[in-house]
């Protein structure tokens, strides 16, 4: 009984220690170089800050009133947003932890700080700042981990500060020459970075941002202060000062699936080859892991990766093509497992899921509209058929902010891919102004529209005529038997009407490896041979065109 009691007590102690974090109180001080009372109160505030660095940190915002202040002119918009947020009406004005104290800078003291300091925080935070080699940009990495369950409308703010600014003569009318922790830039903007609305113990977020330096007096005085705030109640849950030391990561072996790209949001080809971006969020260098992906309830594909990814570095990986039978709504699921051949210690960020719709069905005439931005020469586009042959192109363009229209007549029924390119890598919005593109057919069927992309963006669409299409008796009337086979299978169709039939076999990369031309087939059960003895073992996709209709089936070839 005593031994059991000891184990229980030890477990309770561990949980208790993990369920709270020491708070660092944040002072947001609103001041001004031409404010007389500011010059009187700032030495007292600075003395308190210097004597209690383990209890309180600060960010100073320089307002646009009551007089001239060059530090406000360097970033008036973001200062104004914090003024408005807190309802600041005069300076000097102090805000402690958002909503704990807000008002006259003379209305608080160390006792106010001590009382707030004694309240445990639901977060632990770590913050690193680094200048690049050219010393023209600063990069900030923040880690915030929940040590208690917490919820609300939460945002992480990263403020780049200049710790000490000295003027040989007062820049304003109040006589001050020295200013501390002056806010230079909010990263990524005044709006911060949204956190999940609910975080359990152990949940965390990593924010990595950068800023091209501007209006900095002394680069050696640059640093950052980060804080997590409830936007609705204004309460600041935790704050942290930056250092040049690496951030403390929560787990040893931890991967995050950052992005899945290079697939069409609509599909008629029955194949996709996604490109993933994955980040090592763990303290250990990752040398191996597996990526698993699937569409709907179809078989899962596993890709094994080896290499080296150090902490907080990313890898971009092109996954092998996946073939499937498209339906009206297709769910793509991609997730990473087993970093360094051990279980991932934080699985909540391993998986990304996307919805891929059936490709829009169009008529044979397509209109491509492109409204250029300020760099029209960067934009081109093309339309390709299922064999990868280009059937139409457009751009580069000569005139900025101009709407261009091209008409494309599709030569035959097929699954087509439209791709738009930007040589500058910033799409049509918003670095070089705002442009857009959109595609419709002559029946006003919308195919795709957009403007925000990187180097390229693409989608699939299908040309077919709804009138007089021979129909199959059921969605499952195309079968392959035997399946798997050693290369001597047959495609079996059930037709309602006499139909012209052709087919193609695609490999896992989406390339056509076989073409079949059964020709005119009569109603009822019909079949044709799928000669494929010369193909390598694996999974293939059979696409059968029955008049203007397409059916698909997977074909497994074994040896």
C-alpha cells in the first residue's frame, strides 16, 4: 500500500509541474518624444524594468501625438492599431498583460507586477532572433506550448524591437534622448498569427517570420518580444524575450506536414502526383520517415524517405503518382509517420486532408481570360490533353492591368489540363498589383478562377457532350477480369446502345503505355483484350471512352 501511494504521489507531482508555467508580465507602454509627462515617468518605469527582468518585459509604442516623433513616423500604422485596440486616449499610457491594468502610466508599480506575476501562465514560450549574413533582414522563430488546457480567440504576436535608441540631441520637444524597446515591426503584421481555438496540454505552435530591415538606428540593438493574447478579452497569457540561442522544441522526434501541392482541385484523369513540404519540428535530426497517402477508401500508397533534415528545416518531396477512380467528391489524405524509425511524439500535425472535386464537364469551346498585373511579361498559360500534348498557349503579355481573352476549340473528347505560369513566382496577386484569370466555356460553365499562386497553378476539366451519350447500365458496368492478371486480362463492358469504344492504359506516373481500339461495339456485354505482358508489375489505370463518356478501372499486373 505504501509503494502504491508513493507512485500516485509522484505521478501527481509530475502532472502538477506540467500543468503550469511561470508568467513573464508584459508592459505595453504608449509614449512620445514630445510628451512632457512621458519624460517624467519613463525613468521610473525603466528603473522598474531594469530591476525586475525576470518578472516583466516591455514593448514601447511611439504615438503620433502630441507632437513630433521620428520613431512613430517609421511605423505609424501598426502603432495606431494597438492604440485603437486598447482605446488609448493620452500618453503616457500603460497596459499590463492586456487587460490586467490599462490606464495612466503612474497608476501601477512593482506590487501590481508581483500580483500578476504570481498567476500561473498556460503557456511556456521560447523565442530566437537572427540577422542574416548580409545583416539586412531579421528572422524570428517562436515556440509556444500549452502547459494547461486553454481556449479562446488566441493570437501570437511577434514584435521586433530596438532595445536602445540614443539621439545626440532630443528628437522631440520633451528633452528625452534615450528610448528603450521601441517597436519597429509586428510580424507577420499587426494581426499576428492565429492559434487554434482550443489547445490541450502538450499542444504547440511554431511561428517563423522575417523582416527586411528599414529605419533601424543600430542593428546590434535589434531583438524581439513575443506574446500570446486572447483577442476578445485582451488578456495576455504569456510573453517572452528573444535571444540568439536556438528555440527549445517540445519533442525529440516530431514531423509536421506543412503543405501538399501540385495536384488539381478537380480531377478527370484518375491520377495525381502530389508534392509535399514537411518540417522537422523535433530536436533530433531526421534521417528517415514514411509518407502514406490515399484517395477515398482506395488502397494506401507508402513512400519511404531517407536523407537528413535538421531541426526546423524543411524538405520538399515529389511523391510517386497515385491512380484512382474519380467520383463526385474525392478525399485526399496525406500523413507522415515513424521519424527515425520511432513513433512520432506529436501526431496532431502529421496529417493534411484535401477535397478534390470531379472535373467540370465543358463544351468544346473554352474562353481564357487573363487580367494582367504590373508584370504582364511574367505570365503564360497552356492547355494540354491527356497525352501531355499542348493544344493551346497564351502569353507572355505586353500590357499591364489589361484584360486579355483567348478562344480555344478543343479538338476531341478528353481530359484536359489548364496551367497558368508566373515567371516571378508570385502569381497575379499581390506583390506586383492585383490581376486575375478565369476560364469558362461557351455555355458559361465555370472551370477555374484565381490570382494568388506561386510559380504555377493548374486544374483538370473534361470535354463531353451531354446529348446522345450512350450510357452504361450502371456505374460498375466496366470490369476487368482477371484482376490481378499476368498481362492477359479483358475489359468487360455492358452497353445500352451501339457505341464507338477506345481505351488507354496509364502507368503510375500518369503516362499512356497502351492504346486499345475496339471500335464499334453493339449493345449488351462486350469485351476486348488488354494485352500487357510486356509491362512491369504494378498498378495501372484503364480509361475507356464509350462515345463521349469515360469509365475508369484499376488494373493490377503481376508476374
